[in-house]
DNA sequence: TCGAGTTCTTCTCACATTGAGTAATTCTCT
DNA sequence: AGAGAATTACTCAATGTGAGAAGAACTCGA
C-alpha cells in the first residue's frame, strides 16, 4: 500500500470527519397496481439539480436517529400520505441496493440506499415538502422497449436492458427522463420485483386482505407483462403450500364481463414458494 | 409533517453538511474453499472498538474518488494480496446489502455497504495496514447450529437462523465473536451465497480455470453443507445450457482414492441457470 | 327474458425434470 | 493382484408443467 493511502486509513480509523463527507440518502421504488397496470411513485423535483424532472421519492438519512429501513418508510409515508397506523403496515418494504458512483450527484458524493416497496392500490400521492408534485406513473411509459404482451400485440424481440448500472444515452424514446441515476435504480427495482414474485408470495402485497385467484393472476400478468394460462395458474397457486388459504367466502359479483363468482383467499403463511412459480420463456435472458 | 422536519429537509437539500455526518464504509464477506471446506476472510482488529476481535475486512469509502464496488475491491485486494493484474479479475464480487442501524458502531453513525466475494483458493491472507492479522477461517467454526451433513453425522433439527439482522446474545456457543454486527452480515452473505449458486453458475468462481464435475459438486456440497447424488448432479450440470463446456481434456490423475481420470470443463457462457439447480429438502425453511 | 360471450374451476394428456438406484469401467492404494 | 472408490451412463418411478377442453355460473345487450 502507498504511504499516502496508509495515512488516509490511519486518520480515518480515528476520525472519519477528517475526510470529505459522503451524504447518505434513501430512495424508494414504490410499486402498485392501478387499473391493472404497474405504476411507480415519482416526485417532481422542486429544486436544482434536475429541477422539474421526475425522480424517485427519497431524502437524507437522519444521522444517529434512524436506520435505513426507517428512513425509507418515512420517505414513503411522506409521499403516500400513509403512516404506520394508517396502512403502511400492509406495504412490503425491502432494501434493493446501494448506489454510490462519485459523480451520480453533481453536488457531492452521495450514496443512496435504494428500497423497493409493494403496495396495494393507494390513494393519489401528495407531494412532500421538497417536491413540486407526486404521482403514480405507469411503468409502461418509463421502460423503453418493454410492453406487456397483453397490451401490445407487436412482437418485441429486442429484450430488456440486461444488467444493473446501465443507462447510456439515447435509450429512452418515450416517457419522462428521471433525475440522477434513478432510471437505473428503477430498472433494478423492476428486475427485483419480477424475480421476487417468482420465489415469494409477495404478489399478494399488491392486493387487499382478501382476493381471488384471478386478481392474483392479474398481479403476475401486470408485473411480468405476460399473459398466463388461467387453469395452470389456478392449479399452481393452490398446490404450493402456504401461498394462499381459503376464506370460505365468495366474491359478491362475477367479473365485469361475466363469469361465476370467484372464491376468496387470503395470503398464507409461506415466506417462500416451493416449488417456485417461474416466469414463462426465460431462456432468452439467460446469457 | 412537523415543522422541524420540514426545516431539516430544507437545509439538507442545500447543504447536507449542516447535518451530523454519516460515515460510509464497505465490508467484504469473501468466501473461498480450502481443503474442501468453506472459509471466510477475517481480520483481527488492531484498534478500538472491538480491538482484538475478528471482523470482516473493510474500510471507509474515499469520498469523491471511488464507487462502492471499487472500494470493496480495494479492501479485498489489501487483505488478499491480490490486485487487478494479479488475479482479482477471477474473483466474483457483488453487493450484498447495506447496514445502517445508528448504534451499530459506538463511535458514530456508520453505514456499511457489505459486499460478497467468491474466490478460488488463494494464498494465505496478509494483514492490511490497520489490522493485526488476517486469516481464512472455516465457516463451520462461525455458524452455530450449522454443520455440513457430510462432516457431521449427528442430525441437526434446529435449522438455521432465519432472517437478516438476527444475532441476539447467547447464540454462539463456539468460534470467535465478530465485531460490530458482522455476525449478521456474515449470515446474510452465507444465505446469499447458498441461494446464488442455485440460480447462477457462480459456483465455478470457487474453482480454477478448468475443473471436473466432481470438483464442482464439491463446491456445492461445501457451500450447502449437504451431500449430493453424484450421478444426478453430473446429468444436471451437463444438461443446463451454458453452465459448463468441455475442454476436451482429462485430469492428469484419478482422484486420490481411486477412480478414472475425470474429464475437464470450463465455465460456460450462461449467466443464469435454467432450470435452476435447487437445494434438496428446502420445505422446512419455507415458513 | 333469452342468448352470446366471458370467467371460474376442474380435468386430461403429453412431456420434461428429478430422486433413487444400478452398473460398467478405470483408477489408487495396499 | 485385489479391494475400494470415483466417473459416467443407464433405468424407472414420481412429480411438475404447458396446452387444451369442458361444464357451470354469471353479465350484458338485444
């Protein structure tokens, strides 16, 4: 090790404040279903940099006063209008990953700890204190080159962006540009969400307390952007132990377009789905 | 939002330095195989707090000068003696997660971005500048209540610690105590490693350029702590597209205890295993 | 009110994958 | 040379999946 590095480390071990500071923020990729489509919570920035641009909700972690998860829950509550008593307890919140390229914020070195949230359909967002607006935006408008099968009959061969930390210029022909590296964080969050519902029962976090198998299937179809075989999905959900349990009840109406009244279920006690409920046709993405 | 919070946020948006600082560090859970057993790289702390205790290698991120991944690679290189030219390029390094409970470091609020590394068998570790020692320690000594099937004939019904952020007192009857919350980070890293080799070909990162199917099976057995059916494993590895590709060569010797010379393979071009190579008997851990 | 169309739920069948066991062959060690 | 073990390739049964079909229940419009 070079002498300069060694001295840096010596100082750091005793007084980290001798260094230039690094700011720590949390950002939240909050997903929900509205009218059958996947939406993400965004805020419009009210101050530079990126003033006027859409961004993920987030903010600085309060030093010495909160953990990362608490900070994320606080930021999410500020934009959704929910608090712990209100219904944030029904929201799934997990850590997604941290983003710390030195140049990702023009002001200073900022490390952002991104989180991922799954929420049932919530009321319209309200802007927090430092945002000009907050809204649920359909992810279809934000993801270039990605369309749900069901919503777009054109075949789409180009596939999705592969890894994390992508995001070169000129790859976003439609939808608003996101501030900072938030487009990459959103892409990572969507990747994680699409994987997570394969191995966990968290798709139920997008629904209310009671739901039908068809509503659960609609969650998978919206998140994956693929249509699923209704009969096979039904068989699979009921065969995985602990995924759902029957309430004994029945929906009060049939579907809008007809059909019998479906039975109602609630989330079961499984934390992992075994065997998993895998996405169809994943061979292409394997290499 | 309370007025005080609002003012905090206003200030933070323009000058984060007005806050108490949060330090950002990286820690690395570096895993390797030595003599058929899974080992993790630890350093012995040379300064308080936790002076003399074992800890994960890590250190402060250099503000404005490096990304999180670069910082983790640097810290790993300092303890392993490898650099980019040397062989660190053959090490798999990924982000594991961030840990930011305010009280996790008694000195100040420190957010640590943990990373996970898979390395082929490396030479003995050397202590970095601020460590009193560095060594590869068998994880069997560090994980209470967990023993490989193959190494321990006693049945073990109690199962592993379930979630992250565990680590209450009195649960570690053997092995050294780790500093800070590093026991929890290590547990999360082992969880991640055990999952990761199910869905990715990263088990090959523990091996040299060329390897036999049996050596690959030994990796799975060491990481999972379970014995696998040799015939089924062989069939599975060769049937998953892109997992391994034949070199055409053959091992120069048979195994130490006899048997024919095995054929040699190298890692294929797949980034995901499809279908996955799932751990046996996971039903217990599902709820 | 009736009929068309849709949905919910359950089957059936073909096919792929897995777990368990067997066996031929080749090598090391004593 | 013989015992023991590893490599590799089989077989067979059990399980899970994709695709399709079908009956019953329901909504909507004629």
